[in-house]
C-alpha cells in the first residue's frame, strides 16, 4: 500500500481510502463504530502500519507515545467488544496464550522498545489523535510526516 511508504504523496484522506479498499472489513467496522475507530484507522495510515496482527502490534508504541490519545480514550477502545474479539483472535493466531505471551515478551516487546527509542522519541510533536482537522485530512502524508518528525519503521 502506498501509505506505507515514507514519502507517500497521497493525502491522509486518500491514504485512509486506500486502507479501506485493501481491508474492506476494517471500513465496515469503522463505519458502524464511528469516530473512535476512524481516528485509530488514521494512525495506521499516518504511521504506515497495515491492519495485520503485526501491523496492530507495531502501531502500539506510536499510539501510546506519539499521539495525544488520553487514558479514557484508550480504555474505551480496549473495552469495545469488537476490539476484545480481535485481540482474542490475535492470541489464537499466535498459537494460544502461552505462545502469544512468549512471542510478545521475546520479540514484540523489544521491537516495541526499538520503535519507541528510534522513531517515536524523534517526533517533533505528538499527533492530535482525536482532533484531526479537515486541513490535515487534505494534506499529503509526506508533508504531515515531515511536520511531525515521523520516520516510519520499515
């Protein structure tokens, strides 16, 4: 997907449309659930992460430390039944709880730390998670990434 390239010239809106074309099931859920889910989808586009299990995991340090998301928003998202179902499916895809926790501790936690140290900490400003403007939606991704100091993890 084009939005996963650092110098992508698609606007944030076009990147979101590309994400929804490639993952129509994500579009359906976000249309049904509303703004909270669309805000999350926009972070996938901005930070260049797909919606695969790995993409979701790689997005976590960006969301937690590179956006203005607050504790209440995080809690509301985590408590959503669809998110809980997806998390459980992710555990099963990893081979069950023991394998999932082992993989998380030995592979994803160090990767999470690496992304935070090498990418998120270098941001010049936090992305306004729930306050994305129409101007931002119409701005090319490469310009937004430059403005916020975002270097994608490749």
